[in-house]
C-alpha cells in the first residue's frame, strides 16, 4: 500500500468511524458504513487533503467519471486527479 492509498483509506475510514485496517479495496462505501452524506463529506476531505477537485455530483453520482463504487475505485480516481494536477 502506497501513501496515497493509505491516506484515501484513512479518510474514508474516518468518515465511516472505523479502523483503516478493516477497509479493503473491494469494499463499497455502504459496506464500510458510508451513506451518501458520509461519502460527500469524504469527497470534501479528499479534495482538501490532496488539493484536487473531484468531479462528483451528490445528486447524480453516476453522471461523473469519478467512480465511487468501491474503495479501490476511489483510490484510483484520486490517483488520476493527483497525476493530472502534477
């Protein structure tokens, strides 16, 4: 696990009020206890932590290219946005 992955998992776990060690890349947000409001809060925290803007619409989560279907998808989306910013 690299630093970016650990940080994203840490943010998601913090929002879900669980230990990061219990989060797997294959988990979906609901599976770790994140409801839609928790996911929005996690997205805000990710944006702040990485200095990026996540193209995510809470009203239409499927309308974005930012995949939130699994923890791994969120990690890869953040990785792409960070790389594009560099």
